[in-house]
C-alpha cells in the first residue's frame, strides 16, 4: 500500500502556463482560462535552494544608488516619448503589440534610425522579413543611419550572438514570436518558445543595460498572443491601435514601470512613413465656409490629453414603420438612449425619422462627456438650424435629461480656446468651470432643455401625451 501511494505521488501532472490550472492528464484546452495549447507537463518534484552562496554585490542603501544610469534617453519621436514617460530607459524591455498592418514595424524602424543618428549602435533583428525588404522600407521612410545594423534571424542563439558581437545600446526584435531556441521543444510562437525567448532577451538587456523593443502579435480578440507571463516580465507594454481605412494611429501604454499609463500618442500613417501628431484636431474636425446643421464639436479626453472631435447627424423621414438608427464611431446603444431622452425630455419628435450619427476622421468616441454634443447635433439636424462654428459642447446626459459634470472641464476649455473656439456649453458643477481664458464665453447648463433653449432660442414643445386608452371589461354571462 505504501509503495502504491509513493508511486502515485511521483506521477507527473499537467499545468496551464497561463493561469496555473492543474490536471492529472493532458488536455488541449485549459479548463480554467479556456486557452488552447497552454497545458504542459510539470513534474511534482520542486527544487528549493536553501544553502546560502557568496554575495558578489552587497546590498546598498537606496539613497546611495546612482539613478543617473537609468535616465531617460529621447527616441527622437516626441509622441512616443510622451507615452513612455520621457523616453527610453537603459536596460528597459518594451513590448509593442498591435493588429497586422497597423504600422508597428514602420514606427520602430523610424525610432531605430533616429536613435542611431545620435551615434549609438542599434541592432534591428527581423524574423518576418529579409534584410533587403527592411532596407527598401527604410529608404522609403528615410530611416537609413550609419550606426543601424540589420540582422534577419529566427534562431535565438544567433540573435544573442549578434548582440555579443555588436554590443548595441538599443535592440529591436520584430517579432518575439518568430524567434525560437534549439534547446526548447516546440515550434516558434508556442508558449514554451515565447517564454524562453523573452526570458533570454530580458536577461541580456538587464545584464548589458541595453534597451530592448519587442514586437508582439495579437490574437483575434485583440489581446497579446503568447503566455500572460510575457506581459509580467517586460517593463512597458504598449498597444498600437488604428482603423485599417484611417490614417490615425493611437499609441497607449497598458503597463509602464517608469511613468503613467494615461498618456496617448497620436500618429499619422502616410506613404512617406509615420509621423507624430502634436495636434490631431485637423483629422477630427471639418472646416467649412458656411455653418451646416447637424454638426457639433466636442472635447474628449484620451488619457490626460484633450482632443477635439466633431459629431455629425443627419435625419431623414423614414418610409418604414420602424425607423433606422445607424452610427459610426459611437456606441449605438448610447446614441439610442440619447434619441429617447431628446424625444421624451426635450420634445424632439424623432420617432418617424431615420437617424444617422457619425464622427469625423474615423475617431471612436466612447466617453460619456460626448453625450451633450451628440444630442445638440441631432437637435440641430431636426431644427435645420446650424450651431455657431466656434462653439464646443461637452457633458454627460442622464435619462432624466440632466447634464452631469465630467472630469477636466477647465482643461477642455483651455484646449478649445487654444484652437480658436470662442463659445462653450458645459455642464453646471458646484465648483464652476474654473478660470475662463480671455476671449472665451462659457455657459453652464443643468438640463438638456436648457441647452436647447440657449442655442435655438426656445425650448421645443413637449411631446404630446399618449391618447387615453379605455380598457373594456369582458361581458358577463347571464345565468345558464
């Protein structure tokens, strides 16, 4: 009996590399996180280090640590420096993920060339393209530098050998899923291979004080491919976003050990490469000579950065009993709610009209602060009256028609004034809008009907009440 128990205790178990779920036999799909191909054999024997070894470098007081060795180095791209918190930190490992074709390789090639132009050695390791293909793209975007070295490698040992030989200050790996180690079983991109490649590159970066930029693939749902451990090991995780039919690209920091994660970088992807946009308002706001009904400009916050965007609305008499509700760049459920509030709380009869509400430039607005601008754009289209061209509006609209305060009211007003806007309709707040810039007229409203009365001169008549319904009692039967 004892021997049987001993043999069963030494039996191999299987463990999920993503969440740690264990099972007695191998399965292709984890029963906890539902990830495929992450269950691997794990022995029950656990090695523990209990003997102390000789300390090579004694611990120092935190006040005695020299922090100048970890000072920020500019990448040459201001928008990327904004997201990273100031630039590249020596020894940091940065993971950049995004959809295929969004411009990850183009951005990092531009960063590598600008960093190499300062005289620093830069190594660009590509496993998806040949060196000649990368050279063609570098010439197209003017990213050729004397200190920039290219290496088309898919073997981890060869890539580390290139690092040993050149000793670069910046290493770019495109992508981490294309490298594989001969000492680990499995194909490139698998869980074991990605874990081994990432661990080896991170160890080399920390040992040599070398900044490393890793490109990561994404899955169908937009998450970073590979084990979750990859995101925990690196210092910074950035997400590169953008619509396929739009020039705008947004860079967000999901994790940042050296700065905040509420900064957003804006880029313009063109045939000549990718350029940072310090003021992307021109992509989101149209400029017309004459005012047009159904348009309203709002200010949305992308992290801590205010961005101006335009909302457009078009109403047409519906030939169908059920009117159509179409949206682009806005949440359809949120727009449907605002249409109901306009009809029930402000008297705009919209039940017979097809409504089309969209944003300009392909920008996606999900912040509740854009509710007031959407409502005013729809009301302007219904009344066929144009709003003033230099007017901005923002605020959250509730189901009762109230306009609720939103964060950063004064910051939004300051940004609108900087771009030439002179009037603002903002939600009323207990602390007020703060200091108003010169040349800016700010009006606070507490209800949607108050905003319509301010802009259109009168509040629309309330909706007519439903006709009174007479309920007939069933006819009582006489005695049988």
